[in-house]
């Protein structure tokens, strides 16, 4: 019989469920993902670092885990909340169960909760910190531990998940070289670029402009990642220098926000963020809608964009009209807030990688 586990939110909401994964205690900012598949890719996405994720789908773990279904080395979420976290799985190619995976990765989880009601609560109350514990039942102790958790607002996390040493991806004989600034890059983003013939050098987050230039790249990619972009002055200053080179620049998610900041556009913390596989986005240049994969809790300020004559809005979210893409006028630089590699998710936006590769051609 599963032992009890507890979820305490910053607003005082306390829920009791059943323990899953490692027995222990974990804290972070609560968020939710509405996708019905791709849970292992979600758990290993570095952009989720520092967060406790609610999996809104009724069953999670039902097709097991596999070593190929990852976006980084190891699980990056702090804890998982589910309705039914499944130990039994159906896929014969799987390497093991979700329970085994969480135990190996030291991930605390809680299930047997009404996750849809919980998601509805977060949608109204907004993102907040929480604590999940399968070893502590004392409410006073849980509250004291929760009070020590820092706010995501103003928290710089990209340098924590970035690579510590530069590495290469793709064919070294390629005629196209891309310097990647790694703020928590997903592996399928790198694969999407390498599969299109590029040779990549992936650099640590705080790599200097000079070291990026030493690779003699044809263009630069600014990656996704966790945390608040506003305190990342080191990245913003580097991107400003990259813009002066006149070489193509492509940013995704956090990279989108950093490109905006480098052009004097402010960012803000969203009420509860966008995370899922079915967010509709309008491409203002083509007039076509794209169904997109998203994972972000910060956004680019619309009024700040509209007031900047050097920046053009290229994509908008059809649910809330938030900014989903920008282009820098007079420079070969663009970015999107969503994830065109879409692992998991629909492939509507993968053309963006083709567009970037085309910009690199001599």
C-alpha cells in the first residue's frame, strides 16, 4: 500500500495523496503541463529546472521510460504531481518503469490527486511556490520549509543548468558552423540544427563574445532555459555584441526573451505561464496558424515591443495575444517564444530551423 504524501501551496492549500518515486521532500514553483504524451521529455527539459510540475493528463508513466526519450542528462523538475502515476507500462521497448526512473533520479512525486481541480486553482490563483513531501506530515514544519524557498521572480537559473565545458554536435566537415549559447538547451533543438547539415559548438552560458567569435561561426543560436531573464545581464551584453556582427541569430524561449532585452524590450513574469502541446499561434507574416509546444513562465512585454521601432512582431498567441515571435529590423535576427523542435508536440513550426539555416548560406 502506498504511503501518504502531502502537497502544500504557498497560499495555504494543503492536499493529501499517495507517494510515488523517491521518499523525500522537494520544493519549487508549481506549474502545469496539459500535454497528453511526452512526459519523459518534459521531465528532462532544463527549462523546468526549479519547478514542481503538475501533469494534467489522467495517466502518466503508462508507456514506461526509455533512454532515448530525454532532452538532457537527468530529470530537471524538482517534483512531479499526478492523478495516476503508473508503475505498470505497456511499451515493450521501454527500459523500465516511471517508479524505477524516479528512484534512480531521486525525484519525489505525489499522485492520487484531482489534478484538474488543482490546475484550475493555479489558473485562478497564479504560479506560486509549493512543497511536496512523503516523509513529513507536520504542517508547521512544511510551512517553515516552504517559507525558505526563493521566488522564481528575479531568480537566475540558466547558468546552473548550462554545460560547464564546450562540446560539439554534428558533422565537423560541414560548411555551416553555429555557435550555441547554452542556457539549458534541449537536445532535440541541437539535433534539429545538426540534421540540417550544421556543425555546432555548444558554449557555456557565460562564454565571452571573444570565445564565441573564435569558433568563426556563420551564425548564433540562443537557447531555451529556466528562470528569470531579467537578471541575466551577462547574456544580454553578449547578445548585443553578437547583433553588431551582422551574422544571423535565432533564439528560442529564454533566447527569445534575451534577444528582446538586448534590444531594450522588457520582460515580465506571467500569471501562470504556458506549458503544453496545443497552443495556437498566428504567424503574422504568412497569416497561417500553428499549433505549438510551449514551456515558459516569463514573457516579452507587448507594449514595450510596440514602442520599439526597430523590432517587428512576427507571431502572437491566439489564446491571450501574448508575443510569440519577433524580428529585428535591418538585422538577420529573429526569435520565437515557443518550441519549434516540438519534442513532444506537433511539427507545425519546424520550418523555423529551415529559415535559420537558409540565412546562414553564403
